């Protein structure tokens, strides 16, 4: 069973926006849609991809070519506004905007000023294009999960390392991530910010069946290459729901006693909206010191546990999570339609003990009831009467 592609970034020789982009180009990413999106926004920038052969093997090198001095606004807010209005997918734009926020926060810590006061230099327009290209490349390649090696720590003693200011920003961004020391090339602030956003897990090596290798080189005179390995996962992570069966699920839970009712409701809503989440359960109770508390329990497939765990931390600010892998039994089911009061309801049809049952989807019930000016119970009763009680 082919479950999609993962990508593993080997960053042991360092990483910057150009080398990461070049590695994705070697894997087949096409940056013409990005050039078109930039042109549609009034900018003329070309991503020039060249085939190169160096010590680590054949790869690609990417340079940016602007027509004249055409560049987007160079303030932090100006760049974010420019990105927000590009005709690209919501996922690509969200990743890039989040990376810009992460970078601004790190720069504000190093400079000792609020993030909104961080001023980006004109060269950062190139940085934004590189970030857009990397996120678009991941989307084009159908990558569902990103893993990466440990990252080289920015040693100021190395002649190939970053300038002191950039090295300090990179160091701030690498906090909480696995690092290695040595004389490898640097990880630039842009690359570190993007890795913070897109990487699901840091691992000592790739796992899966390798299907393609991309080598991304910088300009002549820079360090080594970024290696990007596409992997096909063949181990079933989920049961075939049409046939039913057993599948592993990850249960993530935490006790919460610090959120007010409004913040808790928003957190539950945000988690329920995630496509990676299978179910969300909130069990109210009493915690330590007799404080009102509760148990938050979130289910997802194991392949999504890192993404969902980060989402739980982001939306609750809890200080710890408990994770365990369980096995669940899945009944055979399929999408179906039901007709009641002249309306069609999206439903699911499932098989239990040799009999087939059809049950309307709650969202479809609610939308139909609203459209007819009825309450949901009216549709429930109509369905029951239609089936003979």
C-alpha cells in the first residue's frame, strides 16, 4: 500500500534558502507557478535553476533574478502583506507567514526590541521568495511529513559561519532542537525559521523506502550541499475503512486547570477543525487544590502525532502531554446519501454483524435543519418515522 511521500533533509553540511530550494528543484519541483504569482502581484522575479556537478554528485543550483530593482515592500509588515495577497495555496502562505513571525521573534530577542519593531533589510525580499519556493516545492512534491537531521550549531570560530548577528539569530532559533558541533556550514536564520515551521520530527536518519535524492548546492565557494531524500512509506498506518479492521491510534491527553471557559472553548474548536485529529474529548472534573479542572483527550493516527501534539500545546499552553499508542477496531463503512423531507443528507453506511445501517452526518443534519427552519429533532423524528419507528 502506497501511503504517500515523506521527505528527509540531511542538514549536516548546513542549510540556507538557496540550497534547500535547489534540492527541491532536483527532486522535480517546478517554480514557474511562483514566478507567475509574483508577476500577477506586479513583481518580476525569476528562479534560475542550473544543473551542476560537484564533489557530492550531480545536483542543482538556484539563483534569483529580479528585473531592475523590483522588490516587495521591505518592512516586516509590508512583506507579510505582500505574501498574504499572493495567488498561492492557503497552506503555502500560512507556512511562510508563520516562518516570518518566528524569524521576527528571534530577531527581536537578539536585538532586544519588540517583534513588530524589527526592520527587515532589502535583501529579505529574496528571503521571502526563497521561503515561498520551498513551501511551494514541498506542496508540489506531495510531501505529507517532513523530517530532518540534527542541525550544526553556529560556531563563531568557523571561517565559513555566519556573521555574528545572523549567527546569534540562528542560535536563538535552534533552541530546543537537536544540534551537532563541528566545522559544517551554517544554518541561516531563514532556513532555521522554515525548519521550525515545517519539520515534524528530527531523526538520526531517514525511515522508509527511498525513491528520489535531491542535491542542492549554493553558489561557488560556499560549503557542501543539502540532501533531500523522498521516501515512500509502505507500512499501513490506517485500516482500509471500506473493509474495516484494526489500526493503531495515538491518544494524547493532558489535565487543564488554567484556562478560562472562553479560551478552553476556542482551544477545543481549533483542535476539532484539524484534519489530522480523529476525535476530541473534554471531561470536566476537580483537580489539585480542589480547582475546577478537566481531562483533554485527543485521538489521531500515529503518523500525525507530532503535528497534533504541537497543536495541543499551541492552543492550550499546557506544560506537558501524555502520549500512548492504542489499537482500535474499525467497522466497514462508506459514504452514502439519505433523503428526508425532500432533502438529501450526507450519511455514512456501515456494516455490523452482517446488517447494513445508514446514519446521517451531524453537520449535514444541522445544515439541512437550518435551511428548512427546523430543529434537528424534527429531522431525526422524520427519519425514524420513515424507517417505521
